[in-house]
C-alpha cells in the first residue's frame, strides 16, 4: 500500500551554501570522484571524453579517487594528456570547485552524496540514472543519462556544452532542492517512529 510508505531523504548536509552563478571559462574542466571500483564505472566516462576531444571539443577530465582499479585506470589513461587521476583528498570540495562540471557515471549507488557536495558549491552535475540521482537533481532529465550508456552520456554532455551559459537555471533548481537533505530533517525519523 503506497499510501503507507513515506520517503525520508538521507540527512547529509549541515547547511546549504549560498548559490553562485557559474561562469564558464574557455578551457572546460570536468571532474568525477569516488572509489576506483567497477561500480563507479569511470571507464565509460573516460571513453566519452576521449571521443569528444577527438571530435574537437576542448575538454580536460580529472578523476579523484583511490581503490583496487587504480593501476588499471592509470594504464588506461596514460596516452591521454587531457585526463588526470588524482588521489582522494579530504578537501574534496576545494578540489571540485576548480572545475566546470561534475559527472557521476556509476552503475549503482545507495545515496550519491558526492552529488550533494557538488551542488552545494554550485557545481553543475550530470549523472547516470543510478539510485538517488533523480531525487537530488529534481528530476531534470536533461542532466541524467541511462546507466552504462555511453551514447546517452555523450548526448547529454554535448547538450550541456552547447548550452552551458544557460545551465545556471537548471543548477539553481537542483541547488534549491538540497533542503530535503539537511541534517535538521532528522526529526522526521523520530516523528515517523513515534506515530507507529
């Protein structure tokens, strides 16, 4: 009975930072971050960026992470000067803020908190349609691609790059949606339990 089911979002953010309009530079920097595992699906992102650069797009990709696939990924990108792999940092927001776009290519997620981190610093996001992405991105289909679908990812990226100076409205909509993920909403868990 769906009427008896209540969705309470995972409380994560202590506070929401002020929204800032994103100003894009000529050199377009893309970032992704997470554990270097099969789940995070970085290969599809690397392949998409390589194809776009070969088509004449001026892009740079930085992947931030550590994990069991580190040697594989380092070998996979060694011939691409426009792709860098950096070790995970506890200063993740500072590393993310130097970029123009965050991409989450995951095959699956629980709750992708890295999307919340990105949006909270007014960094635009494109994500696979993994669990939680639609809720975080306020169901904006132009920013969400089919899981493990390289063609769809490239299509979303091309759309973003062609319309990047008009993407602040989508970014603001997603940023406004962050209030659902505030830690102050923890009281909803207590209220629900007390009503059982």
